């Protein structure tokens, strides 16, 4: 039996608002597709789209949530993948030939119990598409960050109405992409070159970036407030960055 989504679900209901909010940015970069997809560790999703046509086609063809994850990504808190290079040919062809979406790119931002897949695609073929994306990654990431801040009302609705997918539609890489609880080192670019952060340090930085207080972070991660200060001091020493803004900027996709 095929999976069916209620016609009043937020994925459909919010599309017009997403399209309006992203219209100018999309036009400036010749884009036809924008997706902010949050995948949770239990396989459920919250999704904002500027158009639902590809989503409908994926459901009609029983295709699951698509991601890319390999050994090169294991030690990175965020990474990028290109549809043409790393996704199966069927969905890529579907996006290109039926929906006019070319040279798709997805920015993956990993968190403790979820990960965000922020995707864009061009509306027509472009000979230097990959170079264009690489040169504008910071711009694309800033747009996505600003989008969920400015339209936090949309994302709140989306999260409250998150979709519990049947097993066959869930992302097979789900448990791999979520950052692990156990201590591990993740590569980042420090002021003087490559260095690392632990998973717990990354969790703290991400929660600080969300505007949470030491008390709130302490409760969420079950650690002392003093431990948070210690993590922040360690990150400063290891990376060479001294301000919170510099540290959070370091965690972006293209340091």
C-alpha cells in the first residue's frame, strides 16, 4: 500500500509562504528549488519547500529520503554533496527531466538528534554549476540560516507537524549522519589550519548559536554550567578563535 499524505499537511500548506520568502534569492541565483529538510534520529522529518512537485513525484514512485554519507563525512560536523555525483540516477533524472531542476546541491548540517539537509537546484543547465555553488556556499548557507530565523513561525509549525515516515521511506543514512553521543573528534578549520572539536563541544556551540543560555544547555546535555565554560575555553585554545562569533563561523560549511 502506497504512502499517502493528508492534503492539509503543513508540507503542502506552507509551500506558498516558503516560495514567497525565497523568491528574490532564487531569482538572483537562477534557482528553481529550495528545500529545508530536518531529519530526526527516529526517521521522521520536518520539511519546508518552495515547490512540492518533486516531493509528490518521489512519493508516487516509492522513493525514500535521499542523502549521501561516506567515510570522508564521518569526522565533519557539516558537509556538501552534489546530486549528479552522489545520488542514484533515477531521482536525479526525475528532478532534471520532469521538474526542470538542474545541478542540485545539498548542504548537510549534523546535530545530536537530527540533521538538516538544505538543498538548492538551478532552473536550467549551467556549464560551471559546481564552481558557482562552491564559490557561493557561504551565501547559500547564510540565506538558509536567515530563512529559519526570519520565518521561525513556519519552521515551528513544520516541526510540530513533523511527518512520521514508514520505514521504507526513511533515509537509510539516518543513524549515521546524526552526531554520535560517544566522544569523537571532528575536523574543523582553525585560525592556523586543521584542528578538531569533540561531539560534545559541537553540541554546546550549536546550542549557543540557537541563543540558549548556559542553564538551558546544562539541562539539555546533562552537564554542569562550568563544564560549558571549559568547553568554550578549550575550543578557543585549539582553534585560535577568541570570540563566540568567530567560533560559530568556523562551524560553517566553508570556513
